């Protein structure tokens, strides 16, 4: 077949006409002078038009059928680009390609022109985005609620190998997908005082009020049949403009109230571990949670008259504790605004709210000082104390006692995890291991007091974006071999298993991988100047930079391998490219130092003629969702090497395996369940288990002894200490090396040798290419269970008790 031949579609001319129409009347640009961005806007409007009718129809159906709705409250929605998602979900790729070709444009260029909406830090935010896609695809009526940050996650660049953060500006050209809802502005108060009212009711007199205005983005499911809404809140001043100071010539003073109010939704907190002791963060949390609850209660009351029916029509999922003020706020709405007695209000809130925990790390569990709470949310602090007292009473009445470890308020601090647990009917972990550990550690006592409240919902990822869109070559091969429909029924990938032994199929599978690697090599060459050999093994670790994720162990192993290659240059070393991607929280000094170390080691290794062509390190700056979509399909090896017990689930691990990468990893998070599905023989597992880690710590772990026991590690640590990788500043990494020798909380030294040895097993496996590809096929074939559709069905059946409207 002529490769330029494309089947014509009756919809192509219509789409072309619509694009032309929008270019002229919505964008306001003549075709002759239109830039790539102008065309991208025109195409986006044309596609958006096609979503409107099913969007209205979905809403109409929910109301007509009086369906229960899910409200997913999340501080983060890491949605990335939306145009390709919409085109692919609507099934309009061929038509779009043709329409763009008509005006001399390339589909990938136009798609690639859209800035990422980086309204999240990492896994938790991306999970929320995958869940939106799955809820829409499954036809589960839902709203996502979050914040419309003016500036999403910072842009990362490297200056001499150090991370530099710059403000991100995704709204700069305007955002095509959102619609501002001026009717839906909600006043949100802060501070002030409380006076007693009738019965349990009180009156809160805030000292400050800001307006929350709603921006709606449609979220179309597969084939655009069902469309849910992502509603993001933006903060504005209640005062239009302060004319009085302006007229006096005090221009700064005149702008003040607007600036202060808008600060609330200005930036995303670039932190995924440590609790920022900042009042602004607490204000952000309350701002979007309160706006969302008032919005959904108003919607409920439009169609129902009895608030006691709330749990029948509404399920609220709290994405971590960030929106956990929802408990007290919902109770406040019921008690203070609607006269519901406190005990009934607590009951209703509990039946409506559900809480997902994403971390066990003590420093990442949110805690708010009660004096800060009293200052910003005085009524909520009263309610939290009352909720806590009520809970304590319940526990005693049942013949138990409750220690401070299970209280919502202790020693002048509000424990948001405990508060969320106490005010929710279901609390879930995000993988089996994580859920088990939750039951044994952070929530051990609350779990005994409320057996059955904790459930496990292992994460998943949307196969539409993370397979169908980002890997068109493999997707076409899948459809050719197992037929259509796998995009919404990912268990069908199982049908691929017999093909693993079919050499002709393996060749095609490998050709798809090879094409993805070539595409990535071209992209990385343009971005970093590095020339990559697509025949080399692409070994990738992409995620936030954190000590527990152990990018340090990865780069130390690369350095140890380099030493070994120089010692034994005649050995048949396989060619590898080690690719890193990820950002460090700006205040996280050790993570930033690890970035610098990776870049310093990269420079030394890449400059060595002796290992040239065999080992190369690449670290493209500003890793984001779009870069992930390019990297993941091109990976041969996926690095999932966290200290066991610390990665709640991981979701990148799933994306890689689905796209036919083999995993080297620890028995942590969802890796454990991946091994169960993939089979231990098709995944490279090494190192300490979660219980080994616990035992080693209890016995008194000595990192210096571990370093002594591994000559290869010892050599690398000494090289770092003597400035082999930082000749301009030999002391640069002394703090890092000291930490490794004397603390090493994340057990890099303890696992190093096992990791090194496992990497040599990977080398040997790579040498047998046919068998490697066979295992890669089996990885893809085994990953059906990790679709976020399966996860959402779990939430719908076991937590929300909602049904598909389809
Ligand atoms: C809290 C307080 C103040 C400022 C920031 C934060 C904050 C922000 C983001 C705390 C945590 C986060 C993000 C956490 C996160 O992404 N967790 C990841 O969630 C994924 C989805 O469940 C899991 O797969 C990962 O294992 C988990 O690390």
C-alpha cells in the first residue's frame, strides 16, 4: 500500500470546515498568516464543539435518572495536554491528520504545540487525571474538583548541572478547554470569630472573604459517549477594584485587595513530601474544599429537599488529606447553615466522605498547629474538637479506650490523617502492600477500633493515554493481533500471551519499540545534543527526585559499572543508555544535590572515550507528562527501585510494563502485584523487602559496614569524596557521602550490591534479544489488570456504591 494513502472519512471535510470557521471567527486570524498555535486553537475549538452535545446529554441523564454522583476532591490534577486525548477518545485521529495535511500541517507538531497543564506534582495528581478518564469512559457520573493554579509545577532547567526553578505559565496563551461559569462564584471566608446560635448552630463571622469562581473543563470518555466535568476554582477579590486609594494616587494600595485574594490560587505547592508550615497552603486547602462542598450541596438541594438523602446521591472521595477539612466543613454547612443537629450531621458526613491515603512517611502526613487553625478557621477548630470528643465517647461506649495516637487533636496539633479517618466511612490504601502497612502502622489503632473501614484499591493507569495515544505503533499491532476493544477491556491483552512464542510477531513488537526509540533519540538529540544509539538498552528512571526513590543508588551503580568497564575493557559489555528525568522540590537540598551528582557523573562518564558507545547517561531537564509520553514507549528497562515500604504504589511502573519494558525493582508498592501478574521470571526483583528493612533498622543498621562489604560501592563513594566527579570542587558531595556512610535512612548501601548483581542479570538477559522480546511481550500481555478502569470499578462497587449510567 502506498504509505501516503489514507482512507478518506466522511467526517474529514466537516472537520476541515469547522477548523476554518474557528480560525476565522473564534481565533480571528486569516489562514495566510496563521501560526501553528492559531491552527492548534482552531482545531481545539472544532474538537471541543463535538464534546458539547454529549456533555449536556450526560448531565441531563444524571438529573432525569436521579443518579448518585461522585465528587473527586484533589489539590492536584496533572492532566497534561488535552487535545490529543480528546481527538483519540473521539476516534478522530485519521480525520484530524487529513484536515491538518490539507493546510500543510503535521499532526504531531500541532498536538505538541499545546502546553502541559501541570497542575500537580507527581503520582497523586496524575492518578486523579487517570481516574477522570476512567470515570468518563465507564459512564460513572462524576465531578473532579480542584484549583485552577495560574502557575503549575515550576519549569526546571539546569545551570552547570544544578536545578533552577522558573515559573510555569500555561495560561499565557489562554486555555481552550475551559469555560468560565460566572454564575457559580462562591464567597469563602477566613479568620474572624464565632458566636453561638440556636441549638448546635453557630455563626461564623469571617474577617476576610474571597470569591471562588468556577472554570469547567469537559472530560470526555472513550468515543465521547459520556462526558464528566473537571471544575477548577480560581480566587478573586470580592471588591471589583479599590477606587479610593487609586484616586489618591496610591496605585499599589488600590491593587492590594485583588492581589492578596488572587494569591490563593496563584501557584501549586511544589512539594510532595514535607508539610509546608505555611498558612497559604491551609487557605488553599480550605478554599477549594469549601467551594466544592457548597457547590455540590447547592446542586443537591436543587433536586432534593431532604439533606438526609445526601449519602444516597453523593459520594465524596478525598485525594489524600489535602481536602480533609471537608469533614468539619460539611458538618458546618449542615449544622450552621441548615440547622441539622451535630450528631446527625456527623453521621451524614461520615456516610458521604471517603479518604485515600497515599503515603506512610511521617513527615508527609499533614499536621496543622491548632493556633493557626484557630486563626484561619475558628469555627472548624471548634468542630474538629467536637468531632474528636464525639469519637472518643463512641469508642468508650463500645468498651474500648483511645490513645492520643488515634486522636484528631493532640498537643496543639490537628492530625489530618486521623481527622480524615474519623470522618470517613472508607479509608483506602493504593496497593496491597501499602494497605497492609497502613493497617499495621499509621492507622493501627484506628483500624482495631474500626475494623473493616480500611480497604485496598490498587492504583491503575488509563490505557487510552498510556498505551493507545502514546504508543500508536504498538497499539496498531495489538489491534491487528487481538482485535479491537482492548482499550476499554484491557484484560483482553491476555490474548497476546500465545504470540510471545511467535517469532514473526516478536519481530513486529520489537519494530514498534525500535521506532519509539528512534523517535526518542531524535527528540533527546534536539533537546540535549546527545546522540543516542537506538540499539542500546534504554534504561529509564523518571519520577520526582526523592531519597526514598533512590535515584542515588541508580547513579552510583552506573559509576560502579563504569569502573568495571574500564578495568575489563575487552568484556562484551552491552550498550546502555541510562536516562533520568524528574524535579526536586525547591527546598529539598539533598534531592537537589543528587541532581547535581547525576549531572556531574554524567559529564565524566560521557566524556570517557574508553566507555564510549557502551555507557551513556542522559538527563533531559523539565520532565513532565508529555515527556513521559515520549519516554515510556521507548523504554527497555524500567527502574522502580524505592526502599521497600516507602513507595505507596507507583504508577509509572505500570505504564512502563504495559508498553513492553521489563522492570528492575524492589518488592515495594504495586511492584509486588505486578510480579504476581507478570510472573517472577519476567521481572527483575532484588533487595530488601519491607520487613527486611524494618528488621535491619531494629537490629541497628550500619551503612559503613555495608559499604566496606561491597568493594565496588566503596570505590565509588571514595571517588565521590575525592572529587573524581567534581574536580572543580572536591568537597561538593561530602555531605551526601557522609550521610551515606553514617545515616543512610533509605538503605542505599544495604541494597547496593544486590542491585549491582541484578543489573548484571539484566545484562545477560539483554544478550538474548529474542528471549528479551518474548518477556517484553509477556509484560504487556500481563498488565491488563492495571487499567484504571479496574481501579474505578473497585471504588464504584466497594466504596461509592454507584453504577454506570451507560
Ligand atoms: C502536602 C503538604 C504541603 C505541601 C505539599 C504536600 C503534598 C503534595 C503532594 C504531599 C504529597 C503530595 C503527593 C504525593 C504523591 O504523589 N504520592 C504518590 O501517590 C501515587 C498515587 O497513589 C502513588 O503511586 C505514589 O507511590 C505516591 O508517592
